[in-house]
C-alpha cells in the first residue's frame, strides 16, 4: 500500500506525541518536529507508510536519545491482557467455534495501537463487542481451510498486549492442525510494537519459534528484513499478518497472506470499503 497524502498529518501527530513521551525537554521536541518536517520534504509517494514511519521514529530516537519511549506502556499492555486472559480462555472453552472466537479476540487486540490511540481503553469491552459482530471483511472460511492444509505457518505480530491474544489464537490453530509456527517480531523498538522481549513475556515461545525482522519498521517491509525472514515468509505454507502496519507493508505482497486487523483510519477503511473500526479477515490472493 502506497502512502496517502492523508498519512502525512498522521505522521506529524505521531511524531509530536512520541517526542513528548521521549523527553520533557521542549527544545528537543522542537528539534524532532523540525527534523520530521525535513523528512516530509523528502517523502516519496512510492513508499509504504511503515517505511516512512521507520525514518520518523529513527529521528525521534536520534534527537532525544530515547530509543524506546513506549517501554513502560508495552509492559503495562502485556500485564493488562495477561490479567484478563483467564476470562478470555473461558470464552474460548464455551464458544461454538473456538477458532473463530480466537480470531475475533486477536483482532480486538489490534486496538492496542499507541500509534493511533493515546491509551488502551477498555480491552474487555472491545473484545466483547468484537465477539458479538461479524467482520466487515470475512474470509474466515478460507482461513480455516488453509490452516488445515499447512505444515508451517508464519505469523507476523504487531503490538504488545495484542500478542497475548495472538498466542491464544495460535493455541487454537494448533488444536486444529499441530504444525510448526514461526512468530515474527520487530528487530528493534518502534512505537509499542512487539519485540522479542515482549513475545517472551507473552509466552509466544511456548507455541512458536520467535524471530525478529532485523529492522525497525512498524510493519514487515520485506526489502528491509533479514534474508532469513524473507526466506521464511516466502517458504511458509500460510502467512498470517496482524494489524494495519503489516497490511500497509504487505498489501501488494507476491504471495498469499491472511490479514487480521481493525481498520483504524480513513485511508485503510477505504481500502477495504468498511467503516473505521471494522474488523477485517482478508485473504490476499496472488494468481
């Protein structure tokens, strides 16, 4: 997905919010915004949003000296969902279709995106709403069919906190087909996206092999990933990618991908022809 002109104001908003998290020094906040302005002047409409986002967050880290301003938020997100997990597990145990319920819960976790919202809100209420509604884009039947045929699945994570929902989904997927899973995280901190430490906190290592992209984009930008991750991506029988950032980076990928996300901005909602806030289970097909 190519960057849209509407994305520019969003990046400026994110830069200011993150600069304020990174430092109380207003002179450094000013320097961040000046440098981000220079980046905007160099912006190419051929970029995908996560490519440009990596540059923006790189500037913030370089200017403020704080390369992980969302660290405490990530810890809080993981702790919050781990505390709620027993109740979510009860939901899955009593669901008519536990796999579908796990997919919906995993999508509800995509609301925990501090690039879009200022705080996590009521995760339990968001999950309950998601469970009671049908996705705006619904390729779940295809998702379940491909799961049954796979021997190796690559699952690309998105945000801290959300990853506990991802683990619960992988657990349900393994009940349907106990194949091998690889879980892909960011190579270094960016926003509140998942890193190896977050994945270990969430217990992802109990259900999948964890690898990092080797890059700091808030989305799986293939050109910037390690050779090992690109090889896994193309050799897997099935790829599941969580969240808007991964959709923005992989919407034109030259292989089939299942996208699970909330459409959280007008640009992405137009891509799917759904309202902002709608759940998406999209099978991107090639050929």
